[in-house]
């Protein structure tokens, strides 16, 4: 139960600090620039699938899915505004 709550908290933090939106914009940008390559389209679809599966509750505590989202949010940030610009603020 603690792992489940910790996983949800991590996903929610990605949403509130803007990393989810930042990742979405970055993956869309890469897909538009390099979309003709199958690996880029696959990568964007895979990331979207991971986030959706976690948000639905189907695989929120999955270490693999959480790792994919962390990795992508850390390294998929080319030429897009900082994540803080998308953060939910009071």
C-alpha cells in the first residue's frame, strides 16, 4: 500500500510541477521534426502509453513505467520552455 501511494504521489508531482506537460510538448516537437523515423513515433507512443497506464491506476506502482517517465522527463527536453512554466500554481 505504501508503494502504491508513493507511486501516485510521484505521478501527481509530475503533473503539478509541469513535467508532464513539458514532456508532452517535447515529445510532440521531436515527433513533428523527426516523425518519419519509426523509432521516434514509437518512443512518443510508448511514453504516452506509460503515462496513461499509470494515470488510469492499471500500473501506477510499476517501477519500469515510473522509470520510463523519469528518464523521458529528464532527457526529452529539447527546445521547449522549462517545466516550471507549466507548473500548477496557487
